């Protein structure tokens, strides 16, 4: 029996150093909107934050596909395992 894979999405954003960059001006101030169980709900959260900050030219929000970072078929490093 296989366990179904969750397709988690993280929505986050903040002020970038410039409008043509994806480097955050202050990584300590990144706004974590939340983790969402599917793309549709993550997109709605992203859209709400993007609209809320529309007048802040250097502020951008992103959707990270967390499920793509964790491929159970690939070996992990010792630092990726808890307690290693």
C-alpha cells in the first residue's frame, strides 16, 4: 500500500532589493502567509497578498511547491534526517 503524496504549497513574500530581482531586502522580515494543501488555495492566498501590496512596487509574493522538494524516491543526506 502506498501513502498518497501531499501537494503542499508555501506562500511567502516581502520587499525585494529591486523590481528586477528576487533577492529579499531583509530576509528576517519575510512575511510567511501560510502553508496550503493545494495550488488553488495557495493561489487565492497569493492573490490576496499581491492585491493588498499592489502599491508597494518592490514587494512580491511567491508560491513555493514544497512537495517538489521532497521526493521519497531520492536518498537523503544525514542532515536531512531528524536526529542525524
